[in-house]
C-alpha cells in the first residue's frame, strides 16, 4: 500500500496525463513537500530520477501504480 504522500505524487503524474518514460519536473514548494515521497517511489522503482533538478519519469510499474491509485480514489468512500 502506498502512503498518502506517494499517492499525491502519482496523482500529479495522472493530472498531467503522463505515460512511462515522460519526464515531469517538480519545483518550488511542491518539490520540497514531495521530495521524500519522490525518493521513496524512486527506491521502489516506480519513478526514475532524471538529470534535471526535480525531474522524474514514471516506470512501467509506476504507471500501473498510478492507474491503481486512480481506481482506488474513484471507489473509496467519501468522508
């Protein structure tokens, strides 16, 4: 199970309609807030850290996890 910050990062990739191998750059306060989750997702091989500062791309596993989060969010009971 992914943590809430990890799901937030994957939802950012989904918001921009990212597919595996496409780079997304995080910057400013979002980068600082999401840095730990980005690093964890990279360690889990869901993201690949790119050479540019704050840049990451989805792996195939990350893309699948992103789609799984989307399904979970759609079916989760609303508070």
